[in-house]
C-alpha cells in the first residue's frame, strides 16, 4: 500500500543521513521500494517503469539540502514526478464553442457513465449557469434511456424525449437539432456501454462522433478496476479522439494507482473524479493532491520546500551577524552578492536583510548593476583566500593577476576594492552606533 512508501524510504535512507549528494546506488535502492509500492497500488507496469526511470534520472546527483535527510529529498523528487505524470493543474471542460457544445461520454457498462453524465450536467447548470440537454444513445440496455430521464428529473436538467426504434446515430442527430432549435448551451450524449470493449462499440462511437462533432469526448473509467481500466483506456485511446478522463469511485480507491496509469496511457488529463453515488459527488481532479495521497506524506513535501527557504534565511542571518560586528571581508561581500542573485538581483534586495538596504545604496552609487554582480563574483573568485580576507595586501602585481584570472581589467579590481572599502566603513560606523538597532533607528 502507498501508506508504507514513506516507511520504506525512511528505512533505506536512515543510514545515509548527512551525505552531500544522492549517489546512484542510494537512489536505485530507494527506487526499488518506489517501484514495489506503485505496483501494489495497481499502477500499470509500463507506467511504473517509465516513472521510476524519470525519478531516478532526476534524483541521481542532486544535492541534499541542509536540514533534511536524503530520504526526505527523494520523497520530494518522487512527489514532483508524480505531479508531473498526473498533470500539473486541474483541467476545465471545453464548452467555449459555438453552441451547442457537445460533450460525449464513453466507457464500459457499469463504469458510472450515466451517473457522471447527470453529475456533470448538474454542475454545468448550477456553477456555469448553462442550459443543458442530456440524451441517452444506449439502445442496447433496456431502460437505459429511462434511467437518464429519471436522473434528469432529479437534477432538474432536460432530457431528449425517447423515440422507440431509433439508432444511436439517429438519436444523436435528433438531439443536435433539438439543442440548436431550443437554444441549449451544452448537449451531453451518454453513449452505450458494453461489458467489454468490442469493435461494434468502437464503430458506433466513431459514427456518433462524426455526426455530433463533440468538443469533449470524456472516457469514464472505474478506478477500482485496476489493470482492466488501463486496457479499456488504451483501446478507447486508439479508436476515438478522447479529450479527457473521468475517474469514478475514487471514494473507494485509497490507492490512486488508476489515476497515474490513466494519464500516462491516454495522454489526456483526468478532468473529474467521482466520489460517491450522490449526484453532487464529483470534483475537479487535483493532480497535486492525489500525488500527496499516493505518497501519504504531504508534510514531507512542504518540509523540503521550507528547508530550501530557511537555508537562504540562515545564510542571510549569518551575514547580518558578521556585519553587525563590523566584520566584512571580500568573502562576506561575495556571499552577499550570491545572496542578491538568488533573491532575484538588486531590485529584490531591499528589506531582505537588515543592513543590506544601505549596502544596496552603496553599490548603486558605485555603478553596480545585476550584470556587474557576475563580474564582481568572478574577480573575488580569482583571488587567493588570503587576499579575500585581507584585501589590503592586493598590490599592483596581484591586481593584474586577479583581473586576468577573471578576464577583466585592473580598473574593475579597483572598483571592487573601493566598493568593499566603502561598505566596510559603513559597517564599522554601524557597529559604533550600536549595531543593527542603531541602523533600524536611522531608517525609521
Ligand atoms: P453506467 O452503466 O456506466 O452508465 O453506470 P451507472 O452510471 O449506471 O453507475 C453504476 C453504479 O455506480 C451506480 O449505482 C452508481 O450510483 C455508481 N457510481 C457511479 N459513480 C460513482 C462514484 O463515483 N462513486 C461511487 N461510490 N459509486 C458510483
């Protein structure tokens, strides 16, 4: 079960705590667990393979952020890959066409097709204020057309009057005509199901699609049927141009495996999830939420996101502390430059770190812009550690070497040193005035 995926990963990675980057062997060990967990969750084998390959490629060699464990890092990568596989966002119905927008519902018998037709009609009527007409094209199953009529009465949506003896294509034509004449915005066609996929069914779907020119062809699949659902989806995908999937009985499927397979097999978004027998038990499908449910560990994902943020804050705090003590060498300057770039350049800087607002002013005065940040970093990078700590030892000869190393001029080195000097002086003044509190007073 998915619930144990976190435990599995935790076990594999507990002993790896503290390592810098994820090695291939570590990742492969974790992915073995991911693979088993996905198979247990009823995800189709080819989908599992592709998924594991993708996640492995992303994970090998990626850095483990400070303050989280490698296991947590892998969970985040797996979660990102899940969201990617499931699609990033919720997908809307395409009804923004010349009316009537035809929504054709296809799927096997018992998948929940008729119920879903009524649920969607109700939603469109209530949320989008659309005038909806429903028509059942199921002439095989006795009472199928009556079933839709009963549901229509329950959700207060019009259904096409039943005429005995008509073929599905004839009913579709009549429905189109009625929808046009009576000014319906949306026409929902509930097509016939079968117990199994067969060619007669597919031919019927194609003939109806030719007549009705649907804006949406939604495949309705029962999420509880696992591998069967995958086979059904791939047969339909080959024969009719699906535009989306509705997964029913998600209320009974704690594993979510069908969702992952469906998206991969059809290449189309899962647009809705059925969550019960009641006629309002349908929800837009949220890929990220399902990914979290599959992993059963949304908390870890947000933990990793927070860790990434707090590392930047830690660096900022460290720098601010040194500055408050009046210490400020070229290493500090460099850290500050890196910080600025990470935060989105000079413009984003003000207010992020106490004291940096002042530094920003100094830099702007010295003609520093986002592009020169890169130059400054290169210059400091070509200095020796000693030169960075004590810039005053940089004589003419050393300056030439540094400039050459960075592919720049001696005057660029001088500009850097002048800027550093100004900032250092500012820091010292700041210390005399009582550190950060003094600075705060100055600016308030
Ligand atoms: P069709 O043959 O594909 O048209 O299937 P129906 O719409 O007649 O549905 C078959 C049964 O599944 C009915 O009893 C529905 O109430 C039930 N059903 C449909 N969707 C869902 C769902 O999302 N959750 C649950 N629990 N039951 C559903």
